[in-house]
């Protein structure tokens, strides 16, 4: 079993503190949802853990299986088993999904080890079948001219191929209509297993109807203010974030 | 000139810096070489006579050279639009002709480790590595070359180096030589006309379609590596030929000025494709004139890839002389730190219903600078002419620079022209995205660059596009911390 521990994490962008004393322990096989109003630091948390250069860690630590990853480059973190599914994935013109994934898979091999192309394509097609993705999809350039739904499916396909220990899914539901949301959720559910831990960041409860989390955390002003199970999400949905803000103000 | 005797001169090739202010030790390395024929430094009538006599040329060629020398001396540098860097050329310090008959006295063990590594990473065959590193004077390609020469000779194709062709086929050579690019076209075409040596001559007879690209077998021999090569390719009516020059291995040239002239003639219905992939050492000034004439329904396509050099100025052109002629330039330029790629295309429409297409992509890395310079000319009296021009520039970091100077003259209302230009950047977000998938920063950049040129690179022959990709990987590796 693997474990990702985020310990008293503080993150700034420039001079501005965004994430303030964030704590969370994520085990393999668990799905955690982080909810919260806009601007509360959810996406910042995900990008900082993945190693985005614009985000400065001002305190705390992130441990993957007991080892701090903060000194590692984003690509080293990825090869160590982290995966960030982007809210806004970048377009890479001229690079097909098949070639991009192939390079990413190759990057995980030891030096001098050559990728077995036949085995790679076999695995790619198996994953695509699992996610109900058309074969033609992989000959398109990564995210180039993709619809919102296609971009998110492309993220899920990459996640399936790279088989991370932990996946951070940043607002995977944003920009998706209900049909696209269902397809993406099915894909994630198909991947759920005891070896994968998922941290799902979302603004809305509706994603959680499709991907049912084991734990729900509410994030506000840079840290977790409430934790519970799926019922917390429903309560939040019913009462709105304003309710939470008032409660916290009184406390 | 002090030494007119063929064997007396045994000076070292790189004993002095041919271009003031250029660090010869960068991207280059030195050996003491004994050359059999050496024209010494500086350019005068004596130099030209010496070259001509060593080559045992006919009097008309010597005349041609001497007239060219005068034109060269009379012509000013193209300073009003060109980079000031040209002023740094000291023509008196350049060696205009060297020919080595002996095996150099050095071993593979003496080749610097990083150079060996580069060859290895590029997948250059063992034999070629030795030649490129200057360990062997002559790459042992003669057998393969004679073989291909014999095969195409059965179809009546003449495939020879230009010195040989001038001797053996003066009747064809003379008819076309210097007609597409006259001596006085520019200062450097005049220089080439005065001191040229090496290069290829190809004549493809009527209706003959040469199945295999020429040159792959011919690509390495001492003269072809010359600095002033001269190539002339003639495809007779309905003939087809593909020619490839260069290779992606860095050239460790002993000279810092490379000034070639390439002329193509495609007669009625003929097709010529000319592919160049070059990677010059960082100290080379690469000033090349390339032009083709396409007659009725003929097609000329330049595929030109420029990497390396300190300055490259090259604008392959097509004169569309006959009705329905077609011209195309596909150009890729990569300018890394300290390099300036000033490249582009010229399309001169001179008949009705002629079409031309220019697709130019440039990549600027670090302090590298790319310039696109293009000319499209369609005069008023023509009908049904079309041109399409696309220039795309990719910037790898904020210090890079790119400029586009398209000069499009289209007169009359029966012609159409289309121009698109774009500048894009490899953003930090894109690199982070790729890194978050496990690719290193260098791998990410390399993938982004390869993606940018992907549609053009796929037009290269397989072996070249593979080499090109490897080369870009290497360039990107060097560009990140």
C-alpha cells in the first residue's frame, strides 16, 4: 500500500499566501473529494503538490511513501507515481496522443531500455476500449482543438496509461455537459482499484453522484475546515457555501 | 600567392583565424593536416588560376572564373538589408582551395569525447563518424557511389561531381551552367563562380524517372565537403529526380565561410526535388544561393532544413517560366544561442497559371534569432497565378527573436495570393503539463519543437526525419539548465 501525506502545507503565489496549514493523508484505494468555494486554494494545492514552478512552498511537507517530494522536479514526481489531471490541459500541436503517451511511458523505463512498441499499442488499445474511446482518437494532436469533454477524456486516458499511485484530479467536471460528465466518471470508476488513491477537487456536488467518494473534505481559506463522508457533500449542496462561511464566522 | 607548386605547401589548415572575431575553437576542433593542394590565403587572379590549373580545366572555365572574380571585387556587400555580421568577413584570410591527397595523421582516440558522443547520439555510422571527425580523409563510399552511378547510368543519367562533369560533359554543362544564377546575381554567387570546386552535376534524360534519391550514396567525399561547391541539376522533359544533400552530423569544417551555388533546370513536365538537411558548426557563415527554373508544367520543390551555423542566409527560389509550372519551398530553421538563421524563399512567376507554395517554420532558442525573408512576384500581365505563403515562428524563451519580411508583389486582378504568419511560444504551462507526465524539461521542449515542425518533417525521407528528430533532441538538451 502507498501513502501520500500532505503535512501542514503552506503555499504562496508571489507574496500572497493561498494554502495555509493544509493536512491530509491519502491511502491507496481511497477516493477523497475536496470541495470548497472558488478562490479557496483547491487548484493551488493540486498544482503545488505536482510541482508547478509558480507556486512557492513556504512551509510543511508532502511525503510520498515517507519520502519528501518537495525537492523533486515535476517530472520526477510524476515518475515517482503522482498524476495531475488538469482543469485546463495544454494543447501540444503536432504531437499525437499516441506519441505523447509513448514518450511518457518511455520516460519511465530505465536508461537504455527500449519500449516494446507492440506491447505498448496493445496496452493503449485495451485502455481505450475500457474507457470507450475511439481508436482514431490517439492519432489526433494532444488537446489541439479538442472540446471540453475530449480534453478531459484525454486526461483520463493518460491517467489510465501511466498508472499512477496517486491521481490529483483538478475540477475534472468543469466545462462538461451531463453526458460528457457521465463518460468521464465511468472511466474513473473503471480505474478505481486498491492500488490507486484519488484526490478529486470539485466545486460542485454533482460529480460526486457519479464518482462516489470515501471521504469528503471542505476546504476554506487555504485549509480543510470540515471532513466527513458523502453526506457532507449533500449537506453542502443543500445549504450552500454561504452557510459554511457564516458557521465559520461564528465559531 | 607564395606557393604555386602543388606539393610545396604544407601549412596547417586552421593555423589562423579566417574570420576575425570568431572563436574557431567552438564547435570546431583543430588538427594539423598536410594538404596536397593548397591555394593559400587570400583571393587574387593567381588564386583563381591556381585552382583552375590544379583542376586541369578548359580555358573557357578559367575565363568564366576570372570574369566572376572581377564581378566579385566590384560588387558591394549587400549591406542595406543584410545583417552587419557580413562585414566581419575578411576575404584576405580565407583559404579558397584545399585538397588533401594523403591520409591525415591522427587517430580516433584523439577525437574529443563530446564530439564522439554527439556522433553516437545521432546514430552516425562508424565509418562516417571517422570521416566527419577528420580521422579519415575520405569516407569509403566510393563503392556505393560507383554502384548507384552505374545503376542510373543505365537509364542514361549522368551523375558526377562537377569537376568531373566539366571535363567529360562540357556540351551539357556549358549550356546550362551559370544561366539560372548568373555570376553577378549577388556578391557571393560571384565569389562562388570564381573559386568553386566540388558539388554535383546531374543530367536526367527525357522521360526518365530516377527511382532512388541521388546523393545519399554520394554524400560524403572530400570535395563535396568543400566550402564553395557548385551543383547543377538538369531534368529533361518529363524526367523526375530527387536529390539530397548534407547530413545532420555537425560539420567540423576547417573553414568558416561556406558559399555554395545550386542551379536547377526542370524542362517541360519535369520534376526536381532538392532536399537539404544541414547542421553547421557554430562559427560558420553559410551564404548560399539556390535557384531553379521550372518550364511548362514542370515542378521544382526545395525542402530546406537549416540548423547550426553562426549566420545562414539562404532563400531558395523558383522562376516559374512556363505555363502551369509549379514551385514549392518547405523550410525549417532552428536558431540556437548565438545563431542567426536568415532564410526564406523566392517565387518569381513569369507565365500564366503558375502556382507557388511557401511554408516556412522557424524555431528560435535562447538568444537565437530567426528571420523569414520572402519574395513573391506576380506581374500584371499574367493570368491565373496563385501563391500561398505560410510562415510560422516558434520562440523557446523570451530572449529569442523572430522577424518576418515578406515582400509580395502581385499585380493585375487575375491572380491570387494568400499569406499567413504566426508566432507562438512554448509556454511554461505547456512544459509543466508535459513534465507532469514524466518527461524532463528537455524532453518536453524537444517534443514541442518536433510537434511544431511535424507536418513538414514528415515530407523528409525517413532517414532524414529520424536524424532531424534526434538532432532536435540534442539541441534542446543543450538549451535547458
